[in-house]
């Protein structure tokens, strides 16, 4: 069961990534950020449970940055694109 949850987390992140690469979703879009937050959150919890510190660092920061982006959007911040 844990493997299925882990795969789901990865699929959520990869769905957002592929959509952004194809131009179907903006990396500043709430849906993109939610997919990344959910997927990385799932993977971070699994990494913590297995004391996989490098993976926890990666996924934990990924979740924090995604959450930070969502908070910014909720506060009315308009995302800026880097040239």
C-alpha cells in the first residue's frame, strides 16, 4: 500500500511538471502549486518515516516552497517571471 501512495505522490508532481513543460499549466497557477504541495508532502512523509534524510530534504523544501507560493497567491501577490 505504501508503494501505491508513493507512486501517487510522484505522479502528482510529474503531472504538474509535464503540464508546465507543454505549456498547459503555468508554474504560478494554483493548480500547479497544489499538485506539487500534495505530491511532495506525501513523499516527504514517507521519506521521514524511513529516515531517508536526503529525500526528506528535497521533498520537504519542495513542499515548503509550493506552500509559500500558495500563501503568496492567497495574499494577492502576483507572481513574477524571471526573464
